[in-house]
C-alpha cells in the first residue's frame, strides 16, 4: 500500500453526501405512484441516497462507518434533502439537473468506495466491486423503500456499467502507478461521463436473450414456472 | 463517556425481543394478501421483528451482534412468534394490544440503539440515527419480506417521527447530565406515547407537496418519467 | 473450540460460489415478468446468488468478508453467471438441473455458515441461525432485486426448513464429538436431500391458520386493516 493512512477529505465526502441527498429528494418529490410519499418519506429517501453509499462501503469493508463518526454527515444529508424538496418545483423543469447530480454523486461514491478498498489492501476485483456497490447501493435501497422496480435490474439502465467502468479505470490507473487522488478523479469523470452519455443518447444494453429461443410458460403473476 | 462498560441488561433486551416477536407474528397472522403466508412465514416475520432491531444496531455500530452471542435471543424470539401465532385469534379483536406492543417494542429498540451508540462514543446525531434505524428497521424488513409497501414511507405513518423524537429526548436528557438508564426510560416513554397518540387521534404528516404546483406525467406503472 | 483455526478450503468455497452463480443466472434467464431483465440484470442475479451467502454470513459474524479478500470469488461468480446465461437454453428443458444446483448450493452455504459460526465460538442456536441466513439470504436478495414475492415466505416453499434441519444436523453431529468437516458433509447432504424430496413429492407446509377462525376485513391492496 502506498497510502497507508488513506482518508477521504471531509469536504469531498460531504459533497457526495449533499449531492446524493438533493438528488434523492428531487427524485422522490417527483414520485406519483399509487401511494404518495409524505414529507418524511421524501426526507428519508434523501438521507438514504446521501448516506447509503458510505454505509454500504463500510459494511462491506467491515470498518466502523465513517458516516456515523461525526454529526456532519447526517446534518448535511438532512439539509440537502430539505433543499431538494424545496427546489423540486424548480428542478422539475430542469431534468438535466437531476440526471447531472445523479451522475456526479454516483461517480463520487464509486471512487471513494474503490479507493478506500484499495487503501485497505483489498485486491483489485473486490475493490471495484465495493465501489460499484457503494455507487449503486443507495439507488437500490431507494427503489426498495419506494416499492418500485429496482432501476439497475431492468432494460435501459446502464447504471451499474457506468459505475463498473469508472471504478475499473480508477483501479487500472492506480495499478499503473498513479497517485490514488488522481486515479479517483479519473474514475469519477469516467463514471459521470458514461452515465450522461447513456442518458443523452438513450443507450441501453441489449435485452437478455437465451442462446436458444424457447417458449417459457409464465404464470400470470410473472414468475417463471421454473421451480425453486 | 461516563458509561465505559455500558451493557443493556439481558432481561431488558429479551423483553424487547419477545415483544417484537409476538407483535410480528400477530401482524403477519392478520395478513391476507394475494399470497398467504404459511406457518413458517409467520414465524420468520416474528423472528425478524424480534431480532431485527438489535442486529441492525450492531451492524451500524460495527460491533459483534450481541443477539448472536447467546442462545436466549433466538429462543425468545421463536417462542414469542409461536405465542403470537397461537394468540392471533384472540388478539384480532384486541387491535389495541398489537398497537400497544408495537409502540412499546419500538421504544425499547430505539432507546437501546441510541444509548449503546452514545456509550460507544458516537456523536449525538448519529447516535439518534442508529436508534431510529433500530426502532424502525425490523418493520422495514418485515414489509420487504411480505411484499407490502414500506409502512414508514407513506402518508399516515408517523412511525419514524415517534422514534426520532424519543431517541432525541434520550440524547438531550443524557447530554444534560442524566444517567443513561434514566434517559433511556424517558426515551422509551416518549416514543411509545407519541406513537399511541398518533394512532388514537389518527394524526399524520401532511402529504409532501412541491413548492410549485406542476403537472408530472406519470407512467401507468406509477414511476415518474424523470429518468435516472 | 476444537478448531481454533477453522478455514473453509478455497476450492470448496469457490464451488459454492460457482454453483450459486450458475443457478442464479439460470433462474433469472427464465424470468419473463412485466419488465424483462437485461444482460446485466441476469449477471447481477448470478453474482448475488454466488456471493450473497458468504457476505451475509460474514456480516452477521462481524468478520472481514472472506469473499472480498481474493479476486477469485468475484471472478468465479461472474464466469459462472455467464456460463449460466449461455446454457440457459439447454437447461430450460432440464429443470432438474436448476433444482439440483439450488439444493446443493443451499446446502453448501448453510454448512459453511454454521461451521464458521461454531468455529468462532457462537452458541449452537445462533450458529444454526447464521447458517440458515447464509443458505436462504442469496435467494431473498434475488427476489427483492427482481421484484417478485420472496420465495421463502410463501406456501409451498419448504426452503428455510431444509436449511434449518441441515444446519441443525451439522450442529448436533458436531456437539456429539464429530469432526467439523464430517459434520459439514452430513449437514450439506441433509439440506440437499430434504430440498429435493420436497420438490419431487411437492410437499409444503400447511397454510398458517389462526387458532380461531375470524373474518378480517382486508383492503383491496391486500394489506390487513390492522394499523401499525
């Protein structure tokens, strides 16, 4: 390890938390499902997106969650969620803002996850895995809490791909000898750019098709008849 | 820290586990959704509500789960779940019992979470957060496993608010110099009373409304068209 | 503890990861719900089923996740998921293969979970609990991510029962003085055989019925009117 005492600077960490919090509240405010979210529900989603990435990272690394060692993380996430709620009317016309914040905060959480994992001595592959989980984990929690299909699982997402390529770029650049900070900046940029391009050009992965076409009888509930 | 060796007494911990287990099984027994739960499903929900709060607390604190260090926790949760199943016919007419058990066990899990976090040296804000997660976490897991909308996310719950105010009261009283045990008792009482009053008077939070009214086109699936 | 330095051999661990990965991808490939999974979604489910059991075990035991200490786990899970996707056309006609792989990988994850817990000094009951969580946890994550009802919660599963009896058999045989390796082999066999017999003979648990019959008014959404 060339960074034995790797610490993500507090301002950078809080930036990710704040962007996640605003974005989460904006997303949840726009939600008009069968059951509306109340104020608290929107705030919870904001806090989950602000705090989720760091908590998942530290759980996977079995380290004490750094987001719970200071009052600032939760205060930042909460204030950001409130700001997101207040501004949701304005930003609804600026969809680009939501997408941009999302791409950036995903890049930040992914880069912090992978670089902390590398600094703790994890091999490259699991370090990238931790970064991807940190980047997409908040969104998975959000979708579970809101009761909507998990975004990264379905056609048209390209969510996890952006995080995976960005975190891999970080790991490769670091393995080639670059400083972890520079590697992290490259990783953040790669993730955010891929994500933005995917949205702008509406790129998605091909739907999964079995190698051999076949008919699958499906229950009306949408569960395959394959027994498990 | 004025309580360097803070330990929740086993009898108090097992009381919370037992109340949670009974309440979970009562709730799950009353469930008549598209797909019924079998015996095992009801028992699982009971165990999840009995064990969930403590497990979530210890995961967030990165301490060895105390609920897995002794046979008593799981035995208590399982027996409580069975008792809940057997008594579900009786208690169905006594809805107040379910609500009362729920309010009390939520107060216990919240107070144990916040006081353990404070004893471990966490700052006030994350200590309250850990308590709230411990108080409402079991219910979130229950709703996810049962496939119903997450209760704390929707209009009319006031669930997390009760836990948040109770855990905050605990932290404030403790910060003012009170013994952690006394602070915990006050926290439990505050949470339980708020929760009961909310049910009795049918209080709920105002639905989240955007600052500026606007029309949002929504897919039939209920997911906003905001791309993420 | 008679096995102070208990370590699951890498080849055995990777076998469980690989079987889980193949089985997960086969299952997800057969899925034809409202929203199809894309390539990535199928791969994610494979990785979740390959990695989930070990991660859940190590989270509950508060030990550093062994699956993230080497590149091999994720590489094995990913390759296995790809193999599962490629072979899904062939195996669709061989439902028995999916069920068999599932029974075997469940047995492996359960046995590794319980034996690691025993080796770390946990009492018998929580050790069995950790094994059951490791055995069924991957499937729960799968169902949550795919947005289908959680399999172990519903009539006809007998899923958790197989894991519970197998892990209990392991613990009993070990308590009687047998070597942990032999106990683990017995536990794996018991879990797999019960699971296979349950599928072959279509055995299920009786539906949960309240001791006293009663009418429960149910909302159209399927949520009981019991307030929580």
